[in-house]
C-alpha cells in the first residue's frame, strides 16, 4: 500500500475574477491510496475534500475513446455548451456569478452536455481497444447524499474537431461555505475488471468495502475535519484490511513520530535529531519523511539512518539546495535585490515589489537563506525587475547588508529548528 496526501491553495486571498475576490477555501485536500492486489495488480482509492465557495466540481477524463456510461436518468441539453444552452462553442460568456469570460473558457469548450443525479455508486469504463485489453474503470461514489454528474465532449480551440475528449464532472452545490467530499476508485486492468463493486460502510471515519477478485478489502480513511491550508501536523491515517492483511499508516494508531532538527550538514545531505526509540523504529532507509515549519512543507526520502549517542543522523537522497543567488544590493528596508532572475519567481507584490501580497503561494516561501545559526527565513521573491528577496525578519538591515550585499548566497529547503515527521506503519498477516 502507498499513500499520498497533499493540500493545495487554489484561491489565495489576492486571487480575483474581474476585481472580485474569490470565495475563501480553507480546505482543498487530496488523499490517494494505491492498494496492491498482488505483485502485478492494484487499484487506486482517490478522496478529495473541499470547503468554501458555492459550487464544487471534480472533473475526469481518460483515454481518447468513447467510454461506457452507466444507465442513469440522463437529461440531454439540446444546445449550447457547459457554459449554458445559449453559449456557442468557444464563445465569450457570463457565468452564473456575473463574471465575464471574454475569451471563452473551459466551460464553453465542452459541448453535447447531459446531466443526471447520482444517488449511489456508478461505473464509467474506458476500453483502449488494444489487443491486450487495457482498460480503466472509474467507480464514482457519492458521499453526503446524492451528487450531480455532468458529461460532455470538449477540445481546445487549437485541436482538430475530431479530437474531442469525453469529460465527466461530479458536482456538488452545498450550502454557502459548506464542505464536499468526492470519492473515486480507479480500476486499471487488462481483460476483465478486478473490482466488482464499491460499497460505503460508514462516512465517519470514511470506510468502504472494495469487492474484488479474490476477496473484499475494507479501506478506512481518517481525514481530519479541519482546515487543510496549513503546514502544521494533521493526523491523516489509512488502513486496509482483508483476509490475511491488516495494514495501517498514520492516524491515531499507529500514529506519527516527530522531532526538531538540531543540526544540519548540507554538504552531506544530513540532519541530526534527538534520539528516541520511536524515531529509530519509524525512520528507516527508503521511508519518506516530511520536514516543515510555519511556512513550508516538503517531502524527503531517507538514504541512511545512524545513531550517534543521544542523536539520530538522517541522510537524505536529495540535496536541500534550492538556489544560489547573487545579491546586488540591500535596500533601506531590508529587501535583497537579486542580480539574476531565478526560476519559479512568481511572488505577487504591491508597491513595485515593496510588499509581498501572497507569500503562501510563493515557491520560495519558507526556505532559508544561509546555514546554522546565521540562517534567515525567506518570505518570498517578488516578480519584479530586479527581483527582490524578502526576509521574514528585516529588522537588522545593517547585518543583512553585511552578510549578503555583493555576495552569492545559498537558499536551503530546511534549517535548524524545522520539524521532521513520519507516519508510523503497522502490518499484520
């Protein structure tokens, strides 16, 4: 079993449509579980949750072939596009919230629209037509009551007319600001499907039964009912139970281990943390760990673990080096003017770069300038000319100028004081 959990911030506070700020979304999180059936076969449990806004759509498309569609109560929209029955393909339109899309947009790229209520699990299947019988079946499972499913065919304006893809949208319209959950089980197979049915056993914690060839798996997702737009610890957990298998990752049981970085050796790609039996048991070569502070979070794979008295020395497989940047000068308010335009600079700003307006969505938010006790936390880099690197603490401008002006500085992904954590794993046959 493999698990990936990630949050995204798609609607930052500075984001707006035609001057209107986007509705706040404090939860936008995906959890993907790859469950092995045997050495060659697997399936995927995909859970997505969102809170905020007025309408939540999850879209799917797959192979460029006509999918097999479940027999639902489909209502066909005779004309127009997903943007509306009176909106022609690729035309400009005004959406239901009054926002004008002069150049069209995705909704006006989708035609042949039909809708149906989804009151229980249903399956869409894309068969490749290849001799090996490659196919993927999409089991869509509504949570929290019925959902609406919308289908259509869409293409980019630059594509040929015969290159349309079939799109499937799962739509929920909760009370303003309310949450939605989307659950999908993907069955990639050759020949015959591996999964016969998916059944919701409980919604808190979310528990499903996956009935497949050779048995039934009970999959339990422990997803905290709280905001996901944070780097802080969230006790996400997954369990998969079947005949001869009981695998648990994170959650309340077996939980997590955590420690604060006490020292770094960037040349050796190592960090040192206090020793504990729990950390020694959980932090093994090949495992992934998360390193985070109040601003940023990143994943690292362990290459080696060694005890050194009351410390554990962890060696990672990747370097923590983010960038090497020449600093031309330091402004009176402590901003560092860069001599180059480094990659991934997209910091939103105001006042010609004097202020960062959306640090959480800045690639450099939460990295560190320098090493050891001299490391300084970075807020971001503005998309200006020259680009300005903003430090979180700019109080001592003289010290910043002394250490950085006219020099090449290094940015690192983590530093002393950042926290490391890993989900514990338990396995029983």
